[in-house]
């Protein structure tokens, strides 16, 4: 490749230049028949098209993933990946060794180190994209009124926003429009308000097909999360029903119908009292027997939830041993290998 400058290229006669340079996008990304694109027919862009099938089918939007972060294994896996990312050092390098570029790099580094709340916190909140698929942060600027950089304009803060309330508007090629950040309700109580895109920093996690909605890291862990949550509920019912001994009672059936009903109700009241009292008084003409029922152990629930924990860890971290205790020989060696897998995931996230 020759190092032809624009000036030298302009000096060349038109006959010596390339006749036509292929450029410009021609493959449109939208589909008017897409049922998930909110296509109206009179707008040349897609809006609020999130490709996640789970987000579309449950009616909760990305809140379905935000609710998952309350589960301890999901939280631990996400925090492990995020904290490892925060431990990666960062810096600002000048484009060249020229005095101007060195001074620019110095100013940018100073700016990032003096962001409101700290740049590390901003990175932490950017990583919310692993939950929702994308994160939205508003850029706030201010003029510097004192110090070495007085008179310059700096980035004062990156204020994190709940992505649940934000969507995007694209052109036919899935490029974000100049006013393509759509908020459901603005500060002036306007609905579906378009906002200037350059006012926001958008981080899309595992972006595919240029779609800014990205992909949630929790999509692969959802099935295991749902099964584990259900198993916990069933296990609670099991423990409530079989934690104590069942009772069998007999009541006299002589007398009128009203007397027999009274005897039956009295026996039921004794059963209820038995659950809360250490001793109960039983009429002489009634009999109560404690039954030792042979029931299956709740270990099946425990094993099911343990399997779900493994699936959750694999879905988020790509491995299991850094969250699970080693129960096999050679656990240290296996743990080191599994940690290398996480390191690769974090290296990718860092890039």
C-alpha cells in the first residue's frame, strides 16, 4: 500500500484515479413483517426491537433478568466477573509522542480520575449490560473554573440509567439515529420522548447484527434459575407437611348428628392445638394416634438445586469450580483450569 497523501491524490488527473470506489451500505436490516419490531409502516426505522425471545414472551421486558440478580448464585457469578474486570489496570496513552497529544492524554486521564463517584463505579454500572444486555449512561459536562485546566470543558459524570425505561430508534441499516435514544417518560412527563444519542454512553454486551440491545448473560441461566426457584418452593411445602408427625384420631359416633359433628369438630381443634402446644387434653371417649409416615427424603430437591447451581455458573462464567466447592480429587488443578476459563471471559469483556 502506498503512502499517498490526500494532497498528492488530488493532484492526480481524473483519468488516473479509480473510476468508482464501492461504498455505502445497501443491505437493509429491518423487516416490515417482523412482529417484534413495532413496525408502523410510516416510519423508516425500527424502535424498541429487542431480539431476546424471553424478554418478548414474558411481558416483563428486561425486568425478568433484573429480578434474577436477587438469587445468590446469579449474584455471585455476576460479581465475580465484574470484580475481576475492575482489577484490570487502565490508562490513557497519547496518539503520538507530540507535545500536543501528550498534553491531551494527560488531560483525559485527569478527567477520568476525577469523575463524580469514580471511574471504577462507572465501569461497575456499565457491567449492568451483562444483566439487561445493554447499559445506558448519560454524559454530564461542565466548565472547569479553577486549577490547571481552567476554562476547559470536562466530562463531569456518567450517570447510570435504568435500561428498562430506554429503547432505541434505528435507520434501515440498524444505525442509531441522531435522536435515537427513546425514554418512556421524560422529566417533563412526555411519553416516548426521543433524546439526542450523543448525550449517552451505551454499552451493548455481546452485540449481534449491530443491534444495540445486545444479549443478556443471564439468558443461558434462566431455565436453571426457574427450576431452582420452583424447587425451593416445593421443598418448603414438603418440609412444612412432613417436618412433624401426622395424627390419626377417633371420635365416638353415638348420639345425634349434631353431637357427632360436635365431636368431629372437637377432634379437629385438638389437631390444630397439637401443632402449637407441648401438651393437649383429650376427652376420655376420644383416641389420637401418632403416625410415623415413611416418606421420601428432601435430598432430591437438594440435588436438583445443586444441578441448577452448576448450570447457572456455566451459563455466566463458563465454568463451575470457582463458585462450587471441589468434591473430587485433583480439585486444585481443576480449579486453576476453571479459573483460566473465567480469565478468558474477563479478557474478552475487557476488550
